[in-house]
């Protein structure tokens, strides 16, 4: 039976006399629905024939390959089914159901060890698979692992208490089907708005899409109904960390530590919060204490490496990252951490090891893209630019895979802000806000030299360097949140703010940022680059704050973003066209604000700083109302904690290493040049 005849038969259409408007072949989505129904009716051979016709055009399609493997197993063609699953794994190495299906094949072949291994991989990727837990319970009993059997049985019981929609949505989240999961769980919540498990699943989806304010609201609602749900409280701690609400995160983590004193994960997270609040020595002490208990924990060594790097202890950071790799040789983030020091050079043996693990089909998604970025940097340092770009491009594609960044939405927001924020708009609000002059905002695009400007200013006796503070973006989130993920009333809401609100917002900013200030100096730096989108809000709530726009050559800045893997945020950076359009929107907005707020923002071109350091320093300090100090020119001698990717670079004297780094990659940068238009050179 051909694919067309199969489809017609499944729709109860006579294949010999179809109607004239019957399509030759249905679309893939429709075919998948028909194939699933046909599997349920036992039409396995026909499923294989039709799926094979589609696979010729949709090679590597996850659901097609999975359905083929199931049909092959049901026909007892086990070697073919295992071969199909191997192909599926090469395209989708983290798909949990392929491991479950492999387990079923091995059970049918009475191979208990391989079946156990397969089912264990399935639940590792997706704990919401009842069939895998049921199979594991039986297999554990067969091989005499009573404790593991009891644990599997408890999971079966737990999943049995959950609504089917919640189980399905959790499984979709585990397999990366976030949009389907959101539709499923929202439909369930419409009828059961207080279902705590459903609220937790929706918060997971919100966190994935980086709508962390929504996740916080959902988790707060959940925890008012189930205050002892510690797993959900830990989700809240992680969400608060992502929101840079470190004081509350610390309090919630300490509540969890009191409830679960033996839980090492909470203690590790607590140490990270301590570091984020500026107590890096305290974090190092906590990490070392934890390593006494868990000496082979690779992620713990990784965290210790980050703390050493922040503290300027380069040799100790390298040793910690290498220790992490020793205990987990495919730990992609540890390789990237070495590469991200910018001064580390990989050995030939390390390069070969990285290539080897990146090529493994079972490698976890995050390890793969971390390795790709690390290989891109390592090969760039060796002058092997063609292969370097291949890895950079692969890493960016993997990172963007499940992203939701929409450049057109960003551009509309910029145009709307330009329409609202006119000279007349600001004139009508003159004198609003909190008059405190202590903040210095250094903003622009990431990788534009803002860390260098921060280091220069923080070398002054009257200025304290902090970090990339999230207070302004968090305020924007509270002003712009809507009913659905991604809805926003910002920047339109700026027109609705009152003088009292603006003053209160400014005072809250000064009060809340005290947690990151310890030196008692009259000024402090907020170096959140993307605050360029929020200059209008800053003007309304903190009219006496200093604002500095760190700008870098368009091609250098955009390509530097493309080859930088960020821990979170900056979703525009993972596509050449997206980052070019983002840079153009930034330049357009800043040009408008120069007109609407003349003289308010000091623009500092990175290349000018490299060409005339002292002159640039004097200009910076004059804008901030500060006297000249030689220490600002000798910025690399200043001992302070630096939290960004440029930490090692700003501890060296001024240099031109980053200038024109894009040029060896020019043959592959046409999408970036096209997006930048006249800004490209």
C-alpha cells in the first residue's frame, strides 16, 4: 500500500475512487496523527511503509523515527528497531522515549542488563515516564536490587496520583516540547487553577523561556498552598537567583537548609548566592567544605573555579576547572570555563578530547554546545578559523534551538519608545524621581568594553564597583508583565507613571542595591549592558545618576557576541542576523535619546579608549563629577572582584587584542553585514 492509499484508507476514502480535491499526500503533522492511530490498531507494516516514504524527505525526524522503531518492535524485528533507535539517538540524543523503547526491545530479547541501562537513561532524561518506572521495578526485583525496586515503585505510585495532563506536560518539558507542554498544562489549569503540580510545571516552562518574573509569581502561589513542597521551593530559589534577587534567595535557601540539612544541592546553591552578594571568600570557604564531603563532584569543582576566577586567582581557577574535567571528561561547561578565561590555551591532547566528546551521540545538549563554543575559541587561538567558525556556528544553532527571541518585537519596542520619549515628554517630567546622585550606569551592548570602563571607574577612591545589577530590568518586568508569557506593556507604561511612583521606584533602587555595596563610597557602578533600553526609565526615577554608553565597532562587537556563550540572557547573540539587527536598534535608540536628552549620556568609543587612555579617563571622570586620579589609568593594578567574561582581560594593561577579530571570519559573516547595513565596515 502506498502512502497515499494508506492515508485515504485511514480516512475511509475509497483509494480507487478518491474525490478530485483529495490531496496527493497529507502534510507531515496530519500523517503523524494517522500513524499514531494506526499503531494503536495494529497496522504496523503499513505504518512502516508510509513512514519510510516521509523519511526520505524528513531525514532524522524525531517522531517519525520513533514510530518506525515501535512498529518494528511490535513486528518482532528487534535488530531493525534497535538500528532505528541508534539513528534516532544520533539526531536526538536526549529524547527520553527512545531509551524507553530501547528498554522494551531488550526486555523482549530477555537482556536484563541492557534493558536496565536503557530504562535508567530514560528516567534520567524524563522522570515522568510511568512505563519506564514500572519496567525498572520489575527488573530490579529480578536482579535482586530491592532498595532500587522500592524506589521505582514509589515513583510509580506518585505518578499514579497525578492527572494525566500533568504527567504528559512534565514529559513534554523533559523532551524539550515546551510549547506543546504549555498548551497542555494551561488547558488543565483552566479547569484546575489550584493544582500545585500543574503550577510547578508551568513555572518550569516559564523559566525555560526566561520569563522568570512569571515563574516567581507561579511558585509563590504554589507555595502558599503547599509550603512544605521543598522541591518547588528550590525551584523558587533558582528563579530568584536568575532574577538577581539574592537577598530573598538566600533567605529561602536557608529555610530549605533548615528543613533538609543533608541536601548538598541546596548548600551548593547557597554558596553561589553568598558569592553573588559579594562575599567571594565566604563562598570559597563553603565550596571547599562541601568538597570535603563530595571530593569527586565535578560541578562543585566548577563552582569553586568560578569563585577563584572572580577573585582574580587564575591558577587556582584553572586547577579547579581541570579537576572538574578529570572527574567528568565530557563536562562541556568546564572546558568552556577554561576557554572563557580568554587567556587559557588548550593543549593538543585537550583539543582531541574535546572533539571526541562533542562527537558522541549520547552527549547531553548543554555539554555539546559548551564544547562547541570552547572548540571555537581554542581553534581561533590557533588561527584555524574555518574549523573554528564551524564550531561557533554549531554552538550558536544549538543554543538558539529552543529560544523565543523575536527581533521584530525588539525593534517595535524601540520605535515605540522613540515615539513616546520625546524632548517634550522629559520636559514635562523635569524634577521627578529620587535625587540621589550615587549610581553610575555603564551600559550599551555586551562585549563593547563596559567591563574596562567599570574597572577604570572602580579604581577611583570615590567609586565602588559592584556587578551587573538586575534591579532596573526587574522593575521593567514588573511594569511590563501581562497575562501571557511575553506580553508587555513596556515602554508604553512610561506615560502612565506618576511623580510619586517615580520617586518611590528610585528610592527602592537605592535601598535594594545596598546589598551589593560594602565599601561605603559615595558612588557605585551598575554595569548591566542592556539597560540602554531603559535609559528613559532611569531618567524618570534617578535624574541625577550618571549614564555612560560603552560603544564598540559594530562588526567587532557583534561578532564578539556571536562567539560568546552566556550563562543566561542575551538571546539575540546566537544568530548573526539577530545580533546585527539588535545593534542597529541600539544605535537608533541611542541617537534618538541624544536628541531627547541632550548631554545626558556620555558615549565612550572603545577604540578611542585604546588610542588615548588618559584622555578617555579624564573625560569619564569629568562626566561623573570626579577629580582625576592616576589609579584610573593604572586600572589593571586595582584588586577587585570582576564577575564578567572580561575578568582576565581587564587585569592586564590596555591592549588592542580585540580589534578586528572578525576579519579572519569575514567569508562567513555576510548575514551580519547585511543586517548591520551601513554600520558594517
